[in-house]
C-alpha cells in the first residue's frame, strides 16, 4: 500500500473497530493483549486493503519465506 494513499486513515480503523464491536467482537480486557491485538489487526487490515486493490499475496508471501 502506498504511503500516499489518503483513503487509509485512523478514521477508517476506528470505523472498522466500531463495526466489529457492533457485531459482538469485543476488544481484550488486558492492556498487553489489547495492544498486541491492535497491532495484529492493523497488519490484517493493510493486507485486506492490498487484496482489494488487486495486490493479493502469493503463497510464498503467506508462508513467511523470505
């Protein structure tokens, strides 16, 4: 994802988290777990946006092989 893509904002993340909460997906209570979950969900959202833009990861990308 390009760093100049102005569609990706913290507002988008906030809206996505609000949708998840509205559907019963609660944030973890423990602060450490909550922080790890936020970091992981950010990477998943970035991957989703890349897939939606046509940049689907390859099997090699997904396997973690460098």
